[in-house]
C-alpha cells in the first residue's frame, strides 16, 4: 500500500469497518448461492485482514522511532 493509503487507515475504526464490510459482502454472496463472487469477496476479506491488521505498521509510529 502507498503511504497515502496508510494515512487513511490510521484510525483503527476505519480498518475494522472496511474489514467488516468485506466479511458481510462475502457472507451475502455465499448465502445467495454465488460461489464465484463469494470466493472473490472472501479473498478481499483475507487481504484486508492481512494488510490492515497482520502487517499494518502505523506510519506515525515509524516516523517517531527514527528520531
């Protein structure tokens, strides 16, 4: 992700909201019998979890550690 994207996702509530939206989207696709879109939405959800929680490094915290 670019630095501008990371600035947008700095507040935890935004990361949680985007991830929950993707979970809901995947659930709707699976429950309505759309496996192709269910797989796509599940992949997007997994990407959100990976990037926004597992590998997330706060750019503000990185800037203060360099000083």
